[in-house]
C-alpha cells in the first residue's frame, strides 16, 4: 500500500508542512521521549512560528535507539495526534535539528553543552533520572554510575553529563546557559542545581571550584511545571495516523487536548517566545507544581491502582466505575485540596472539573499500567505532605492510605493474592525489594510496616505514623480478603465520616 511505501519526510510528496523550520539549534534536550515531543516541542514550534530564531532542538534519547533511528529515517519529523472524543487532529512540530542516543555518545552530550550556540538545556528524564537519594534528597554518591562519573571519562548519569558539560563550557568561553527541568520534582530547578553543585563539589582535588564560580555568574536553573497526558504509542495509532497523513509515520505521539506549562522566567542566555504556545511565565511555579502533583497526579495514581485491581485497562474505564469516581472525588476534595495553595490566576473548581473531563477521555485510552508505573518514586512526590497535614490535624487520610494499599497490592501482593494482569504490567525499580518483603509478610499490617516504617519508602515522617501504617495494612487485608470494592467503600465511608464531623 502507498501508506507503507512512503515514509514521512521533508521531501516526501504529500507530507504536511511542519509547524516550524528553525535556523539553528539553541536548545539541547535530554530525554527524547513521547512527553517532550508532545509538549515542549509543540510550544517551541509555536514560538518559532511567532518570533522565529535559532531555537531548534537537539534531542538526546537516554538509551533507546528506536525513536532516534525512526526520526532520522523521517528527516527528524513526526506527528503529534491530539485525540478527543470529537476526533483526532495532527501537527508536525518540525523543531528538531538532530537526535542521538546519550548512552551511546555521552561525550557528545558534554560537547554540545560546551557549545556557545546552546543557550538552554531542557530535561524530561523522569524522577528516576536525577541520581539522588530519596531518603536524603541529595546526590547519591553510592551510585556506581555517579562514582564512575566522578572519577572521569565520558559521564553516563544525567547529573554527571550536566556537570561535566558545564565544566567544559566554563573552561572554553563561559557563555550563559539555563538548565530547565521539566520533570515532576518538587522545586525542580533548585533541586537540579543542588545536585549539579553537589557533583562538582565532590570532584577530587577541588577541580569543580571554577565551574561552581561559573554557575554563580552565568547559569540559571529555572523551575517549571508541565502538564499534558501523553499515553504510549500503539500499533493502532501508527495505522490511524498514517492513514490520516497519507504517508507512514513510525513514531507518532498521542496526546490529550489539554496542555499547560508554567515557567519561572530566569533565563541567562535568552529563551524562545513559548508564551506564543500558551506557556505561563510566573513567580508562582511552586503553586502550579503543588496543584498538579497532588490534585492531578496524586488522584491519577489512586484511579490507576483501583482500576487495575478492578481489572480495567484504561483510566477512562476506571473513572466510569461509580465507586472509583467517588473515591477520586473524595481524595481530591478532602485530602489533597487542603494541602494546595492554588495559583492566583487559577479557578480551582474549574481546574478540578476539567480533571474529570481529561480522565474520562475515552478516545485517548491512557492505560492504568502506565500511570501506575514507578509508584515508588511518584508517590513519594505526591503523598507525604498532604498525608502529614491530615495526621497533624488528628485525622487519618483514609484515601491516601487506600492509594498506598492499592499500590502495594498491585506491585507487592501478599501470598495467595493475584492483582491481575494490569497490575502485573506495571514496572517499578522497587518491585523486587517489595516483592521480597511481601513474600514473608503475615498480613497487611506486617507488609505496611516493613515498607513504610523499615524501608521508609515514603520518607522518614510517614515512617513514624503508626495509625496511618495500620490503616494501610487494614486496607491491604480488605483488598485481599473481600476485594477492592470493599476497600474503596470502607475508605470512602471513613473519609465521609471525618467530613461530617468537621475537621479539628
């Protein structure tokens, strides 16, 4: 068929005109995954269409060659499919000027960071990509990769690459640079800067001193909050997009219509006109982050674990279940919202209403297994502060407890309990450790104590909250013995009781 014979490309007949055609590359992006290609790339295309400039993006994939090879075969073009129940629209950003695999060419990452033409480095390497200890929030100096990067040679960790690149930049010309994290980390700009400085400070013989001085003078680390639901690409999507395009696209990206980007406007060497795509430049990035990580991400996690345990494949299927929707509304309003200081220009009720529309986007098909993946890292960002706020007020956050119980039931089920295939499809760096703890646990309380009090998976504050840990254990036992619906009913009922009695 012609669709299979003709690949998307700049000279392929019938290829739609890309949104942008940059005159050069001013951005180096680490983490060439679907989210970056459906989010920052679209905003950059809008900026280039509005104001032009040399803000093209050199994309660096962490390890996988699949997207890089496909992009090169397609003249660095791909399509973003915006999907809603009303239909699918396509856009070809056209903002990438090159792409390569960082693990295969780490020295090239350092070389690009040293180039004066690169004025911004953006990152979407996930929470796992920053090589820090969750317990201390500091650079993990025990990580063998970090240790190797400190000894010298081509660095393999993201923080090592940033630090070594900044070291080379300081030595060659000292041109200003901004490092912009777009990952779900609290105060992600300050967090990234701290880790880079810790790496430079740990270099032997004080060899990082000059670079630390360079950071003080010419490098900024603005924080940002990013938001857009971007499911995994499927074979069906490739066929659908290729049919709409009339040419073959091997790496299309699906995305919801909603998108948001809040950015701290501190750029040492200039920036694209991202506001042309709707980005908000604000001094309230922390409030946007808090709102998104707790209201969207925290509730999303609950929906994913409950949905997977109910045996449903997608978030829209899960949120259509009456009991799951009630749990989601209860945790959103009762347990997350009290911990959120909303941005001054956001109507919280409108934002929350929009969340349920987004989760209910049946055309998007966001999978429960994808949302539930890497919960050991994600939940640590989402639940401790809201949970501690309730506990300090003398309340048990029953639905946050249910989130943790659902997570452990999916990732580390007690002996004899089968959480189902959607839970089994979730991946997590802590799965092996958690499974070992669950294998000899006598009951839910035993498992919860081992994970939260002993392993301190969610930090040291929650590790000392016996009543909260006991509640998680109770809910794990209910899930195993009576099913997830019974656990939902129990948690929602207890949460409503608190609401009726009034908060102390």
